[in-house]
C-alpha cells in the first residue's frame, strides 16, 4: 500500500488513507505492506502517526463513532470466535489484527540532518523497526545492473564487446567515486554519500547522451549524403550540358560564319547608304534653295495682288451700278472715248 501524493494532499487525505489501510489489514485479515518514503513526508505529523502505528497499532483519534460501529460490525464474528464480545474487546482484537497483518517499510536517506532529527524525535523508528543499511554495491552488482540497462534498451544496438567495455568503464567510474568520497572524508571530515541512485543516474545519463549524440551524427550524415547527392546530380547535369554544347559547337561555328558574312554585307550596304545620303542631302539643299525662291516669288505675287485688289473691287462696284440704259448708250456710241 502506498499513498498517492498530490498538490493538495493534507491531513484529511492522509487520515482517509490510514483508515483504508488499517481496515484492510484489521477487518479483512489481509497481510499488507505499507511502503512510506521520506519524499512523501509532506508534514512531520505523517511520521508521527506512523510512529504511533509502530508503537500501538493504531492512530489516536483516527476513528469517528460511525467508523467504530463499522469496525465492530465487521470484526464481531472473528472476535467472538476468540471470546471477545464487548465493543472495547472487539476494537482491541481489531488493533491486534492490524499489528499482526500490517508491515511498515520506511525508506529514508541518511544524507543530511533530517534523518538524525527524526530518529531522535520518534524513537519507535529505531525500537520497533529493523534497520537495513544499504551499503555500496560491489563490482559484480554494479556490472550486472549496468549490463541489464544496456541490454534491455534495443535502441543502443551494442554488440557484446562494446557493452562489456562500457560496463567496465561505468563500474570503474563508480568505484573511483567511492574512493574519492573516502579520501574526502579523511581529509575534510565531511561525508559525501554515493548512493545507488547516483549510479543509475550515471547509466541513464550515458544512455540519453549517447542517443542525443547519435541523432546529431545521423543528422550530420544525412546532410552530408544529401550534399553528395546534389553534387552528383549537378555533375551529371554539367556532363549532359557539355555533351550538348559539343554537339552544338559546329552549328555555332556555322552561325558565327554566317553572321560574319552578313556583317560584311551590312557594312557594304551601309557604305552605299552613306553615299546615297550625301546625294540626297545635296538634292535637299537644292530643293531648299528653290523653295526659298518660290517663297520670294509668292511674296511678290501676293504684294501685286494686294495692290490690284482695290481697282478690281472698284471695277466690280462700278459694274454693279451700270444699268440697261447705260449699256444701250454705250452701244449707240459710234466712236466711244478711250476710257470706254
């Protein structure tokens, strides 16, 4: 039996767990092991009540009246069989059953002063318990544990030789720490505790670091392989382009030759065009001179026209004033004057 620690775990939850555990071992006559570690001691009252169970088999003031009635009901048959009939006797028989069936295993680390202080505060931890001191593991045990961890992890993919060598290194590292801790105690008079947990952390750290480094190496290898593939692809493309270029070289030479010939023709035609341009410019100059003369003649004509227009308009006006009689008179003249 173990308690399940949570953020809001307090005395009420602790008492409920204690009731459930004691009822299981006392009223149901079931052998129960209560495993309690120092990491679960959220309050020193927990350890105080465990000490009370070690001393008397019960926790003071744990049961309410209804709990006692339930205990009396469940245990009356077994208690009556041994001559226990009153409620007090039945409860006493229940406590004896708890003492007989309940076994408490307390796990504590000797590091620091907390262990010493708790032993002084709760003497039943010494008087009512058998203390099992876990000493340092021998080399065979260290080797067996390391080999077990390295063998069960299939991702490591070690062969026997590598696994054996890695195991030897781990054992040597742990034993060297043992030696250094003894030297530290002799020189500095201070304890440095090397527990099995530290050895397990060493193994787990090695496994996790190895996997991490393998991932980095595999990623680098993948990038290297990808780069090589791309280089090979580029080399093939360059080779194909070189072949294509070689095939196109005669065509390019022919095109270059034709381009040269065409350039010569263009240059020759350009020279003829320049000559024609000079002739055209000369003709244009002559035409411009003729244009200027024509403009002068036009100006003179416009000037003479402007001078003749008044006389023309006066003649038109006089003509409009002539009557039929005037025409007849003129026709009747045998010798008209010069003006007529």
